[in-house]
C-alpha cells in the first residue's frame, strides 16, 4: 500500500486535485430536471414554461411572494401560485414548479424551512465532529517517521486509569520480557 511519507503525500495531492476537478465538472453541468434560480434568474423569459426550483424568504402572504437571490447581486420577487402549504411572512419557502410568467411560478410542490432546524443540524454535526476527533485522539497517534496515524497500544484514558489504580500492574518499558513472554518467570 502507501508505506512512505512521500507516497502518502502524493496520494493526498492526487485526491485533492481529483476533488477540485469534480467540483469544476459539476459546476459546468447544466440544469437537471429543474432549473435553479442561478440559471433562470438573470433571464426568466428563456425559461418560460420550464420546470424550476427556487428558495427564498416570504415577503407577502396574500398573494404569496418570495424574494429570490442568485449570484452575488441578483435578486427578484416571484409570485407563487397553486401553493398548498400555509406560509407566514419571513419564513424560508422552497418551491418546485413551472415558470408561468417572468416573475410567476406555479407550485407543484413546496415546503417551508425553519431556521431552528438548520441550527439544530449544524449543532449536532459540530458535536459529532468533536466526538470523532476525541475518538481519534484517544485511540490513535501520529507517527512522524511514517507520516501516518497508527493505533495506540493502549488508549489514553485506560493508561491514565491504569496508572492511578495500584491493582493494575504496568510493566517497565526498560525491562524486556524473557523468551517465554512471562515477566514473572
């Protein structure tokens, strides 16, 4: 496999280049089944009658209007018709439907996204990342000679627990075991 630090570094560079190339390739793809606001926002007339998907804040509820942004400076208000979900001003609304006019979307499906749900998802993900990092630090160590993570012979917590517990005997590292493997022989 990858035994030397140079081969591991080369593999990391290769994976980084592949990741970047895939991002560029994905960005070059056209719209799928639904065109997003990035595509039809600047020129909605070219997408009249096409299936679109948008997301934006509700600015009015009678009739329902959402503020949609794209790119760094593009934004517009869209009238949403055929909506079957209740909405309130300020909510984030995601709509999939047909562009029936330059600033009108007939909804085929729609849902609201609460801000609490996003914060919860980010918070749980952050805590899970900390848990994984703690597990890595606890059970693995970095070997600078091979530039690799290798398993610890004993985890950090069991080593501190064993050192404070007089009933657990820890062998001296300077006293190698005899041929049979038993120190007490």
